C-alpha cells in the first residue's frame, strides 16, 4: 500500500514544498528536492511494474470515501493493474528526467521554484488520472492536467504569445472536456454508477439501449463512446481539436517534453484503452476512432514537412504519432496502442530535450534555417538526436520500429476496408515522418552555419545536467521495443500481462501479413535517409524547384490546412461580433438603461426635485405637510 501511495503523492509533496517554501529557501535546494522526490516515485513505479510483469500484481488501494450521497458512492483509490503500472513508469520516469534537465535549462530563470512546483503538480495530476478506479476521479485528474498545462504553457506570462497559447490550450481542451463530462453523465444515467468495475460489468446488458435526444433515438453505448472520444480528442490533440498543441511550444522546452511525451497528450489514448470494455461493443465508435486517428497522423505529418520551428516540427510529429495510437485502438489493438505510447515516450522526450539543448546552444534560436554545421560543436546532442530520429522514423530494430510496424500489421489484419485504408495511410505517413525528421536533423546539424547573430566558435555543448537525461532516454529509445515486444503484444504472453486491464471481445489475429507488407515500410524509411541528405544539404535547388512547382500545396501545408484561419473566422470573430451585439444592444440599451444607470438617474432626478422643496419658507413646508396629511387621511378612510 505504501508504495502505490508514495508513487502518487511524492510529486504532490514536491509541488507543495517548492510552491510554498521556494521564496524562503535556496533555489538549488528546491530544484534538487523536487527532482529527488519525483525520481523516488519513478524508482518505485519501476518496482511495481516489475512486480506486475513477474507476479501479475494488482491491487486497489482505498484511501477514503470521497462522495457518499444516496446511491451515489465514489471512493478515492489508487488502482494498480498492468495498464496503470505502465503509465506510472512512463509518467514518473520522463517527469524525473525533465525535472533534472530543467535544473540546467532553467538556470537563468528567476522563478525556478514556481516552475518546479508546476512540473510536480502536473505529474501528480496525471498520476491521479491513471490511478483512478472511477470516472469522477479520472475527471479530477483530467482537469488538474488541463489547469497545470495552462500554468506551464503560459509560464513566461510576460510574453503575449505565451499568454495567448495558454488560453488557447485551455479553451480548446474545454471543448473536449465538455464531451467527456457528457459521457460521464450518460454513464451515471445508464448504469447508476461511475466505478469502472460496476460500469464495465453491466455494459453487455445495455448494448441495445436507446436514448432520445432532440427528437431522435441514439444507441446509448455508441453515444457514450463518442462523447468519451471527444474528450480524448481534445487532450490528445486529434484533428479538429489539435490547434492548441503547436502553440503550446511557447512554454519552456522541458514543458513541451513532459506534455508531448508522457503526460497530457497520452491521457486520451489511456482513456480509450481503459474504456475498452465499452468500446468493444461500439463498432461505430471504433471506426470513428480509426478514421480520426488515421486522418490526424497524415495531417500532422504533412504540416511538419514544411515547418521551420524546431519545436513545432516535433510537436506535429507528436500529433501524428498519437494518430497512430488511436487508429491502433480503433482496429481493436489496444495493447499495441499502449506499446507505441510506451516506446514513443522515450524517443519523443529525447527529441524534445535534444531540441532544448540545441536551442540552449543557439541562445534561444528555434528556426532551423538559422542553424546548421554544428554537429562537431554539439557532438553529444547530435548523436542523441540521431538516435531519437532513427527511433521515430521506425528504423529497423529500434523501439519505434517494433511498435509502429505492429500498428500497421494489425490494421492490415483487421481485414476491413477501414483497416486497409488506415494501413495504407500509415505507410504513407511513415515515409513523410522520415522526410521531416531527417530534414530537421540535417538542417540543424549539417551543411553550413547560417546564424549571423552568433559566432560559430562560441558554440558549445550543453552542461552534463542536461545531457545525462538524454543519455538515459536514448537507452529507452534503442531497447524498449525489443525488450517489451513479447510482453506487450505477443499473442502468447500479452494476455498474461494485461489480464483484465484491457478487454478483447475477440482475440487479436495471430496471422502475419505478407512479406512484402512487412518489408515495405522499413525499406522506404531507410531509403529516405540518403535522399533527404541529398535534397536538403547537397542539392538545395531541387527542394526549391519542388516548392515552386507545388506552391499551392506547399502554402496549404505551411498554413496548417488553414484550420486556425477557419476557426478564427467562425468562432473567434463570430464570438466577438456576438459579444459586441450583446454589449451595445442588450447591455447598454437595456440592462444598463433600466438597471444600474436607470436607477441612478431616477435617484438623481428625485434628489434634484427634492432640493427644490427646500426653499427656506415656512409657509411652503406647512403646505407640503398639509398635502401629506390629506393623502394619509384619505388612505385611512378608504382602506
């Protein structure tokens, strides 16, 4: 019990100490203290995860009764099973490395204690989310993550762009959160409970249940699944609710690594997988998830091709990889989705922190067009970024190779038109991923030095406190796939590991796709490497020719498919016009006129009128008293 309790609440303790005592103690003590607490949480998480693998350990630790009102009972628990144990490792391990990395990266910032407090609180909120045994506790952690993301993205609040990005992330996520809330309301309406065990066990009894909305009848299970998925779309930045994610890069780079690799964006995937006992009874919702995931993967990759901001390229890469995870879940391969979530955490955190090392060396420059030629000056960062890039692109035998190929295989084996379609788009997206990834690496480290503001000889490697976390993550990027492949996705052993944490109505196919299908993706992503170097470094005129020839398409990708412009026109400007109408026509002309302004004018008028009676002549006062007495007497006689 103590171990599970410590995993969740040690980051909270670190947050409280950093937040309340940061002004009264040395900054270095706060940095080390909060990092140590999260690191201890990570070690304990690894021990629990080991126990789950070896001994199939599972436990539900009841902390206290949270709500007890009539038939509505909700406990605050720490639920430990294979799914939550896996998330414990991902969250705490990446978070601990981000904490350590931040000691070096944020060394010049005067508000480091506040930053460390936010990081630890963010970690705690995510741990609450994944350790819940009911939807209400999940929602509490869900909203906590949203609040912390707002605080961290807008950490440099004196920057207008950072403030705007934080508000945008908060508002867009509220759209998704509204869908999640509706889903939870429907769950309680239908099942009379929000506890996972009670809800999941009752689902088969309600598969034909219908509910009337706006005069139409809908299958209740389908509706619940769609509402829950809307919540997942917001948190995991799927297409239509993705616009906040690239803008979130306005926050410090450690924040980007934590949000994009291990915490916030993975919450949506976790939600869908946790709710697999519901989703397995909704083919409509699963098909929707597949289509949205596939579309997001392709869309984000196409935009990443033409971006120049190093962090935004990696951000869109995250968006694309999340699409892979979702369409894996959509074809029923929930374990494969979690496998990719696991491997992705290592190489994506590695790439973000590596990008932070580059930005640190270039004195906050983020445009890759103003970099280049520094691979010998930043040897450690270069090597580690190469490892992360290889893993991301699915280069053979690195972590991304095993998880990404497994997704494509299971999509193909689905045997449906949607499965084949998703597999085809997955291969195309993998090729695009390889192109933009190597473009980033080659333009950042190779070719000529293009920064006119900095002296080439002044370029130097980041301090070891920033490099060591990258080295640790590189081991995960290299080996996590080959080590955990059998445990997570092998038909023979995966059921022994996942137990009841994931529900499969039908066992996943044990067949293998044709050999050509297995070979096509690794061959293509490997061929892309020399081609990318040739186009982006050696013969840049070819790239210019491609852009000029396909300029409308280039502009379309460059402007991110015009999602921001469309949303600005429909929602932002529309809301502003509506607000202006209500302000001028309703607020000023009606509410103010007959409300506070009207009352104040009436009082003023009566005051001025009363003043006129105060003339100083006794006969006028006597006359007024006589009139008053007459009115009073008349009233008494009549009534």
